[in-house]
């Protein structure tokens, strides 16, 4: 169902009437692929899905992180064999990874005698981290999310996901033992 829900979200027009205040809950999913890494037991033929629920408490001009929430029900699927496993653990929004919402006003203009009305668009960014475990061991995961608002009054968020996994106890000097990249959608509840 991820593909249908994601396509519906990105098929919604970008927000042109971004509000100056958002207080509400958004739910959706992310889908990422493991795109780098060669150490340990991390499967490079995997795609990972997670359910995401965040609460937003934001006012235009706010400098503090407006997001709280988590990702859970994290499923890893081997794209070659089709085998899947649900990992234990939760990723939580971490204010140390940042969290912002921005509102941009594009003033009304006249082009070729036609008036193009003012629009107000919006973008967002937040990060999550936590420890996950499964049959291949334990990993510390960091997920960074960023994108734009869609729909009337910012009813949907869509964007990209990046980050990675570090195996617990790894001696790899790199930031991550394996990187991830993918997409996310979140619909206002």
C-alpha cells in the first residue's frame, strides 16, 4: 500500500496557502533502500518501510523544533528473496538533529498583463534516531527527513529520507556502516 499512498500524496498540488500556525498530527510511512555499506551483516539488497507519526506545534517564525513523534513497525524486506522481518525498536524525533518549518511568501506579480496571485509555500525538516534489532543484530539508526507541504492548508508532507545505520559494537571509522535513502509521506489526521 505504500506506493499507492505515496503517489496520492505527491499527486496533490503543492501548498499555496501555507498557514501561519499548524497544530496537529501527521501520519504516514517511509520507504528507503540500503544504498551503501559493505561491513558486517547489513543486507544491501534490502528495502525498509516504517510507520511514522509526528505531532506538529508550529507558529510562523518559530526557531524551536516543532516536531515530536516516532517511527515504528519497521519492516525490512529482501528484494531478492522476498523474505521480510519486522525489527524491534523505535526511532524518535531528536531535537539535536534539528527540526524546522519554513513559510515563504511569493508576492503577487503581473506577467503579460495577467496577475499571478500571491502564494505561500512551506517546507519542513526533522530527524529521528534510535536502536533497532533483528535477526542480523542491533543497529543504531539515524533518519533525516526533509520536504515540502502539499494540499490546502498544508494537509500533506512529502519528501526525502536519508541517513544510515551503525552496527552496535562496530569498529568502522565511518559515520555509518550502511547508508539509506528514500521517500516519505505524512497526511494530516
